[in-house]
């Protein structure tokens, strides 16, 4: 009998919910014995062969490979769902399809008063935007009064695509993003506006609506994104655009470039892990900009499992799963009863996702058992 017919890896996410904040969501908490039995099932599932695993539909939820016609509901793909941005209410279809934040969501107590939306009909006019080219387009994007002004790019009419996404325009925007990244101090919306232009372009190209984004764009952006990730300003509270860090990390997945940034993602997780030298590191996640950015980091880990160049790194290096595991163990008492407890469940899901790699089974199984409370 094939156990896969009855059970699947979606259970990982449900286990994590029950373990870490089930009492906040109305999900029953797992008893120690139930938790242990549940993990035994997960171990059995994780032992399936690579051939069996690849025979199952592994299309990621809201993947950058999704077609516009694909259902937005989580497919039955025997994979725990990806990390989700925290919403006070279910996201709209538009937000879910393009992984865009709800601008009204506030996590924790804002360190700075959040700016009100400055969206206007004029700033949403894509025909007006298409009237700019090269550096003038980059300047126009930077000047937009609200990041939502760019959202029309995700559903851009085909007639405007050649104008707005010509190769010179792509390169000009990428080069301006490099400049804005070098000067970013969490006090403007320039970075996020440029990022959204590029994210929308990758979506449109990946769905076959227009030619692929020029390869030089990725090369131009890599040093700038690394600089942002390795600095501390990207995740700092941005009262004008709290989604800045989240959008930059999501751009990595739109570019399908997760492998290049895996060590940077690991470093960010370490930055927010409580330790002797930084006993209150996790408290920084109790704020919208950092919390949404951290969800973006976990999402990069999620999509990395679906990229062949990234899995070559993930299935031979236990440090990635160990870093996620340490985040959960070290931060559990600090975040368990806070508005960011969901970060514990998402990090748990990403740590347990490494059970699919045979070479990492011994360490993954040992670490997974420690997620359960001791049996009295």
C-alpha cells in the first residue's frame, strides 16, 4: 500500500501551526505523544525515493511558473504550503496571484507613524507611464507617490509591453535600482517602486506575455541585492513603504535566482536568532517591515527546493536546515505569544522541508524530534 495515497507533506505546515500558535488560531495543540507519532509519519513520508517524489505534482503554490489560468488554490502536491504574509483577512485574488501585501496590515507597534496611501487615478495610468523611456522612466517610477501606483504593471495591456519593457528601459531601471540600493536608508519608496516594475516584468515574461527580461538585468542587480541583504537598512522600519524588504526578497524568486543568495538568506535568519551575544534579536521581527521581509527570506528557501541549481546546494549542506531549526528553538519562548508567532511555524515548515533529502535525514530527524515537547 502506498502511504502517499493517504498522507502528504502538507501535514508539515499543519503540525507547525498546532505546535506553535494553534491556541491563537483555534487549532488544537498537539500533545507530546501525538506530536511524536505525527513526526514518525513525516519521517516515513520523507523516505520515499527521488523517483517517487518527482512523480508527484511539485508545482509550488503561487509559483513564478504558474500560468494566469491556474487555480489560485493550494494544489494537492504533497508539499507544505509556502510562507505567507500575515493578513488580518484573506488576501484578495490580485494580492494572492502576485504576492502583494495588504497595505493596511500593521504588525506589532510601528516604530514610526505609517504613511497613509497616496494612490491617485493619475499615478495608476499605465499609458502615461509608457510615455517615459530610459532614465526618464526610472525617474518617473521613483517619483510615484505610492507603490500601489505600479500594480497595473502586473496586468499590463499587451500593446504597452514593448514600450514599457524595452531592453533599454529594463537596464535603465535596474541601474537606477543599484543607485537607490546603495543609498537606501528606509526613508523613501524609490527602492520598492523600482523593484515592483522589475517583479511585474518577470511575471509577464514568465507567463509568455512578452519576451524574457534581458539577462544583463540579473547581473546588474546581483551586487546591489547582496549589499542590501548584508546591510541592516533593508529590514529597518520604513514608514513610507513597509513592504520594501519583502518586495526585494520576492524579486529574487521572480528572477529564479535563489541559489545565488542562499548564504545571504542564512545570514539574515541568524541575524534574527536569539543567542548569548544577541539575546533579544528576535524582537526586531515584531514590526511590519522586518516581519514581512523575513517572510520573504523564508519564501526564498521555499522556492529554492524547486530550482535544480539550488537543490544541488541544499541536499548536501545541513547548515541551512540547522539555521532554520536554531531560529525556532532559540526564539520559541520569545515569540510564542506574540503577533509574530507565525514566523515560528513558517520556519518550522522550511526546516522540515529538508526531510526530502536522503543525505540530510539523520540530522533532520534528530532536529525534528526536538520540536515536540517532552513526554511526561
